[in-house]
C-alpha cells in the first residue's frame, strides 16, 4: 500500500485573461462560487484528504501577496468579530486555514506551461509524492468523500499515476488530454498513456484527463526532459505520458460528484446559478419567481 501524498501543488501563475476585467487586480482564485473563493474549495479538498502542505506557484509578488495574506492568521479581524451577532462571520474567517495546514510558495517567472509550473516546486516537494489541482475546476460531492480523498484512496491501493477523468463525446475530446489504451473496470480506467488535445481523427478514447492528479515523485525527475508541445509549452500531460512509456501505470478515476467550471466569467456565472439552485430551496423559489416575471 502506498502512502498518500502530504503535499499539493496549486498553480496560480498567469494573467487570468479569461476572467477580465476583475482579474486586472484580483486573482481568479478569489472569485466566488456560492460565496466562497474558488481557491478555498481546492484547499478544503486537500485538507479532507489529509494533505498538510499547499505549494502555490505564483507569477509575481502581487500574486504571491494575495495568497499569503489570505492564508495568514488575522487576529485583529477576528477580534472585531467577537460580538454574538457576528459569530457566523468569525467562524467563516477561522475556517479559512485548515488545522495543521502549511503554505509554501514557488515562483514561475515565465509562462512556459503547466508542466514547467509544477517543476518550480521541485525543491519544496523534495522526494515526496505529490498532488496537483487546477483551481478553476471545482468539484463537489454532496453525498460522500471529496474528489481529492477519492483519488488518494485509489493511490494508496494501486500506486502509479492517479487522476480524475471524465467520459466525453468524441468531438469534445480535442479540448482535453485523452487516455490511450484505456481499459475500464468499474469506475477505474487503466491506461497506457496520454495525448494532449488530439486531432479529432486521432482521438484514442472518450476518457478525458481533467485533474486533480496524484503523481509519484519520479515524474518530477522526468519533467526536465519534456520538450515543448504543440501549444509551445511544457505540458504536464507529456510528462505523465513519458512516465507511462517507461512502465508507470496510469489509473483514471471516474469520481463521484459534480464539476463546476469556473474558467471564464460566463462559466462562473453558470456555476453559481447551478450550485445555488442545487443547494438552496430559497434560491429555487426566487428563480421561479424571476422566470415568471420574464415570461
């Protein structure tokens, strides 16, 4: 049995141009889904799985300072929220930092791709296996374990590369990394490799590589060998594929729960509407009343 990872890399470098104009001054990780910054969903998922360290890959000091300040103790603020009428606000602030969680930072000064971003955490990760999450994809499982714990459970049993996957229409697979040589058993898909954004006529399967990922430390040693892909960047998918070619198994997991894409302003708006309607009878009634006035 493999030991579950204790560190997760969260790449937050980049300009977040798809979320302008807000991201001119605010990182997309602090845009809210159901009143919670999207970055908090990632950190909470890690905490649930027993991960004790988050490594933020940032692009400049302004980016770093946002996350450092948000994930720093705030005794002055908490002191102002001690009144009984503000108990809920105090609790929301105290829940920002999960118990025992450590936050580290590594700089990606040039936009060379997500694989290059992961490599920037090499010294912090050391010899440990690690997880990787994309902060603008939020996964919520209302009836069981969160996505990171689901992946960690598979990793502890099987080892290898473990990643969240989705089954997509063939025409949609050109947007994602695709599993090669896929063989499914239950909710686990064993694969022989990955290909990044294949041409439609070359799509090898309907299983899309989405992340998060649990990754053996050997991949960190492979990343420096990866050359630029068709997008001109160093892609994590190519490093995982190279590891698979050298005999490392890949396990795709069709995880339980819903995905909320927060990558663009339009997607974030849809995600907020969907989650609000799923979780709040009051919001469902409100939406029904609004729709009646518009009809």
